[in-house]
């Protein structure tokens, strides 16, 4: 393979990763109803796509290996886009927790940390259970799951993605980590 073909292939591969990742994130935030952000992501996505497609269409007949770079860039972009969206964790999530023994304790712990929780008592297959209904930010989900598993390692939980939420209750202040810690107020 000639160096020029390899460089063109790497450009196609990397550009496809970018535009498909943007497309994946754009699709997910469109479903969440974030139309303004989706609008601007779509502009960048299509500009990159046009650059890639025009390069491939002009050269694929002479260098068919570019189609492989295109395909691998597309597939990698899907994986990266999903991982990126999970990392950003935009939006809200509904967490439902089912426990046989620690419903009140879990609710008390989460409420003490500022997270609203609704507790339902019910009857499960093996007797009484508590169901906790928690609407929270997606980025807070790992924190709440950790707190839940400390209280009841056998708790069963399910998440749902709400399309719309009105009057979302904000949890109390949380310890910030990662890049958000740079902007920590004193």
C-alpha cells in the first residue's frame, strides 16, 4: 500500500469515527428532546460526512481499500459514540429498586443526600417487597446504585429513560469529580 493511500485511508477512518460518533450522540439527544444541541451537532456531522464521502467517491475505483477504511471508521464511530454518550450521561433516568429488606433504609439514605425517593410497599413472588421510585440525573446513577448496594446487595433494580420531566427536583450538593472538579466553588 502506498503512503498516500494509507494517509487518505487514515483520514477517512478518523473522519468517519468523528461523524458517526456525532451522529450517535445527536440521535440520542434528539430522542431526549434536546433539539437545539441536535441541530448544531447535525451541521458538524454532515460537513464531515460530505468531506469523507467526496474523498471516497473520487478515489474508491482506483483504491478499493478505502472502502474498508470507510467501513471500519463507521463501525468504530458507532462504538465510540455510544461510549461517549454514556460518559457524558446527559438527561434524566428513572430508577426503580425492588428490595425485600432495606426499602426504608435505602430511601432514608438517598433522601439524606438530597435525592427525592418515593417508596411503595407491595407483594412480590416471595412475599412483601418495597419498590423505590427515583427520578435522577443520569450522571448521578452510579452514585445511587453504590448507595443502594451498600444497604442491600441483593436489591434488584431497573432503569427507564423518561422522554419528558416537569419540575425535576434537584438533589443536594454532591462531591464533584473529574473535569467538573475544576469548577468547584469554594
